[in-house]
């Protein structure tokens, strides 16, 4: 967890990426396991523990940002999520399953970052989305 903290400003309980597996100008791959102690399981669905969809979106956005910081494009700039488009959910995530996120860079400037990505869990596609971040 400490390695990812060097790449993102978020901290517990708002840090939703465990590791960046690989990162380059075209593609970023990261992972996250939401274990049974995950804070946001508590009241979402009392009878079934699943990761909230908004957390999954934030996870994939954080993965994209962490990957760019890992390759050193920006000098640890602070970015804000400005818009989310084309979000589609296909399945849900239960505790203790590895979520793999694959993010593609669509546009990178000094002020705008546009990415698209997919998340999967145990070979099943979970979500796809496209988003835009602005440099703060």
C-alpha cells in the first residue's frame, strides 16, 4: 500500500488502488482487492457485501492517475474529476476478489486528461467508462 501512496494524494479510507502493475503512455494496469474489512461494505446492502458502483468508478479513475504519476508525465500534479461518460456496469464485485483495471490514455495535455478503462474480476467484465480530469 505504501508504494501507491507515493503516486496518489488519497489516503485511507479513500484510496482505492492497491498496485500499479504496469504503466506507459498508452496503457495503465492496476489492481485492487476489497477485503471484508472494507469500510464501504457496512451499509450498502446489509444482506450481501458488494462494492458500491461509485467506488468502482473512483478506483479506475485513481488507477489512471496513479499510472501517469508512475511514468512521471506530471510532477505529481493534483487533478480533479470533471466528467464521467459512457459508464456501463456488467457485474458486481464481492469481498476478497482481485479487480484488475486497464486504463487507456485518450488525450493528455498540461491541463486535460481524458482516459477510458475497463475493470474485470475473476475473468468477468465489471465495468467500462470514459472520464475527463482537469488539472487543479
